[in-house]
C-alpha cells in the first residue's frame, strides 16, 4: 500500500526521528461564536455535530434536551436548524424515538439530513421537509434490560446491519452509504443507496491497513473515495469504493507549539503528546472549487487545531488552539466546510458552534516547536 506520511515533527522540544519541516504555515482567521442565534429560552448542550446544506442552512446536533431523566442515560440529542444568516428556524425530529446521545449530522447532495446517534445505535435520514425517510440500526428495547454495550476483549464480531456506537456517515459517487461503526465494532459498514447491505470493511487493530481504532469521523471526495478518521491510530485511511479496500493513509505530523495547553487536564508530553497531536476527531472535504480542487480539513483535541490538507495528504496550513475564547477550540467534534475559507466547527466542551472565516492571503510562517 502506498503510504502518504508527512513527517516534520518536533514535539515540545523532544527529538523525533524523521525529516523535520523547517516551518509550518499558520492561516489567519476570524472566529464568530455568536453567529447562530438561539431563542432566548434555549441553549446548546455539547455541540457534537454541524452541517450546511445547499441553501446555506446550518443544522446543529446538540447534546441538549436532557433536563428530564436520570443523571446517567438521559436523552441528550436535538437537531436544531438555522438559516444562512444564523437565525433559528426550528427543531428537526423533535421527540424522535432514535434520539439518545448525539454524535454527528450530515447533509447529502440532495439536502437530506442524516443524524448519527451513538447512544441508540441508529442512523436516521430526514428529507428536506423534515420527515423520516430511511432508518439504519435498532436500539435496545425499553421492554427488555436496556444497558450500554459491554466492551469485551476480544470484541464480539459485528452483525450485518447492526451498530455498536456508530459515529458518522458518508457517500460515494454512486450514492452508496458508508457508516463508521465506531467505538466498539471499529469497522465501516457499506450499504447501497437503497439501504441494502453490501459489506463490512475493516476490523479492530493498531497497525495494518484496514485495522481501525475508533473510526470517529468519515468523509467523501467528489470521486467517491472515503476518508476514515482512524482516531485511535492517529491516521486517516482512504477506501477505494470500487474495491472496498483501504488503499492509503495520511498522517498529520505538525510541530506542537511549546506553549500549547489542553482545554482541561495536565499538558501531555512525549509519547502521549504524539498520540494526540494530529489524531483526527473530525473530517470535512470542501466542494470542488472553480479549478476542480478540493481540500480536506481535520481537527484534533490537543493541541486543539484545525489542519488544512490537500487530498493527497499534504498539510497546507494550521489554525487555532485549545481554549475558551473565540478563535480557540474545546474539542471540535465535527466540521462543516461549505467552501475553502468558510468553516463551521461544533465544539463539545465550549457548548457552541463557531463560524470560521479563513484569510489564506495573509498566511504567516511559524516555527512552532522548532
């Protein structure tokens, strides 16, 4: 397998084998944390998902709606829709049976809205009118002993059409559906556009192509290649939709600034810092621009940055850091990128969606970590 490995790492003064890039481009940007306007009596919970449709409408999957219920296992999932100016429109799927614990939300090319619920193990598609038109997975019945999935070693084999804490959804050029099935099964499930089962791709593991450890995010380019954020293995693996094979990987090895701090907890150092830096929590691929070029955006939890890459894996720039203020991030869980220089990031820890406006014409060169 051809591996694309970008190695230019100098982490907190620790020497790391490999080629060291002398500088890292930093992309100046503005961050608007008040762009989305909620009604006076509403607040976001943890913002786990964000997506933008062809009209510029913005859907947010929030871990809200949990005022009622037990401390453990309360319903924490709402899809809230805003217009392109940030004005609140309405809630999508209010009181839906699948709502349990929000994970990600996506729009497909036809503006259908897809919500992936980690808690109920279900994926639901809404049409543009907000009606449920397709359902994947099934949650445990309330009439039985409904408990969280038990993690065992080795993991139990996955079941076709069933999920154990799914994380995200993407599509190839033919409309086939790919669901990252995520925290326990560590695989990608493929269905036809009509919802028929096709294949299970990948298995739990740490090294070989197709081995996955928490496939947390998934995205597709215009040609239909599927990019899997293999977070636990700190890499992005790419699936060829024609062969269902993992054909290459991308690793993001960018120097960590010596003053980098996490949003909470002790600052990781050494191997711990290496394991977190560049690990893909969220992936987004822009639509083709006038030249037909697309860009890949990825984010990590520490040092809490967004990375801009070409589709072949070259890091073109970085932006942001962990923190509570505008232009800082608290665990970006999903990115929407309707264009190269307009991003929306859903932040778990800061309970918000931040609109980012990139200014690549003013790119600066940083020697962070050198």
